[in-house]
C-alpha cells in the first residue's frame, strides 16, 4: 500500500514537471514570435 502511494506521488510530480516544462517552452516560443514581429515593425518604420 505504501509503495503504491509513493509511486502515485512520483507520477503526479513528473506530470507536473512535464506540464511546467511545456508551459515555459510555449511561453518562450510566444516571446520569440513577439520579438520577431517587433523587429519587423522596426525595419518597416526605418524603410518608410
């Protein structure tokens, strides 16, 4: 019984870490997209 409980906690912890990792990854991807868009806007302003 004790082992099952410990394994369940481990699984929950790994799922949480995976979720947090995916979240930070998508967050950084969004930030990269935003910076690219801002750079494009800057270059368009300098051209005009």
